[in-house]
């Protein structure tokens, strides 16, 4: 009699354990399935930090539309989107802010970001950015930096000193930390008057978004 009760209790416990494991497994599978959607929803409550004197701003300061872009100089999609943004900006008044988010998968992205800040010291950030995104792909970036510095209308020695000193490493790291806070996982990611978008969207679609945001 006692043995039967013990056996019954053992089976109850065993099946209870299986049920618990099944629930945990289902929860794990659901989390893996919906994690990107959940994180995207959560990230929409996060907003870029306010503009500061360190930001790189292009366009009409009085424009009703503000685009804050998180970008990577070595990203092919950012290359495409850079051209798209320039085209739309030539048609519709907007302020365009470039912020760094170099991806670990791009070995030269952080170095190019630092170079852009060294160029910015001499008032040439946007000239540098345009040159990088207009360069043929693939590019030997070491040769590119030497060539650009020689013909970029800047103090070459000052630019090289800035690059070799690592003085801009902290600037890029702070920008990357901002991107992490915003849960950015890919570039380009951009905000149009605070509304978040991702990817190198087509020119017509971007124009629609900008026009809508202006009203």
C-alpha cells in the first residue's frame, strides 16, 4: 500500500517536472521568436540625446525636419543612404545630423570615424564624409587617408598628428555608447523628428517621410 502511494507520488512529481520543463522551453522559443520585435518596441521609447556643439549638422538651421543618423563609414548601406539623404536634402529643407556607430564587423570603420573627427577639427567633416562615401568600393583606406589629407585643403601634419595620437578615440566611443543605449544593431539607423527608421530606404520613401514630418 505504502509502495503504491510512493510510486504514484513519484510519477506525479516526474510529470510535474516535465510540465515545468516544457513551459520553460516554450517560453525560451517564444522569446527567441519575438525578441527582435520586443526589443524594437522597447527601443522606440528611447530617443537620441539633444544636439550639442560636438554634433555635425548639415542644412538649414531653421528647417522643420531634423534627421539624426547613426552611421558607419564602411557600411555599404550607409554609402547608399548618404547619397539618398543628399538628394532629398536638395529638394526639401531639413537638418541632417551625422553620428558615429562603427560596427565591429567593419575593421576600418572606427579608424575612419576618428579620421572624420580629425578632419572636423579643421572644419572639413562633411567634405571628408562625402569623399569616403563617394570613394570606389573596395578601397585601401590607408592610401585614401593619405591622399585625402594631401588634397583636402587642410593642415596635413596636424591631421596626421591627430590620427596618430588617438585623441578622437573617446569621441567615437561615446558615440558608440549612445548607439548601444538606443539598441541600434545595424546601420544606417535614423530618427526623423524623433521617429525611428532603419535601413537604406529608397529616395521616394524618404522624401514622403520628410514631407509628412514637415507638416
